[in-house]
């Protein structure tokens, strides 16, 4: 299934899980003793996620955002770490569900 289509379906129906060859486990939030810290992403981070949401490769997204592919991947990893998710697609779904992209 196309990446962008999968993201749209997942946002519309939270019961739909992200799939590659097999099921991708839901992210396990870090233990925080019942308190979750508010997560805020910068405009640049949201722009990066919006670009990934279109379904382009990281190399294409990097060119469009005028970054090196390595920098883009590093920033994606930082966003994923900040959100507590495992993949950039999960980060895109998070942002879409929050209506940030």
C-alpha cells in the first residue's frame, strides 16, 4: 500500500495499524509516572514531517528542504525520539492526528 494512503487511512481510523511486511508494534511510551510532558514541534520539524507524509523518499525530501540526506535522517530520528515513536511514519501519523500537518 502506498505510504501516503496508509497514513491517511490510519489518521481516519485509529484502529488501522501501520504495516510493512508484518505488523509494526505500537510505540511503547516511556514510563513517566502518569504524567506526560507536552510535545511541541518546531515549524521546521512539522515541515519535514509534512514532506515525508507526501510519500517521497528521504533523499527527495532532503533536496526539497535543502538539507543533506544525512541531516534529514538525523532530524527525523530526533523527532521520533522526542515523540516516543519508532519510525518516521509513526511520527507523521502522530502529527496528522494532532492536525499539525
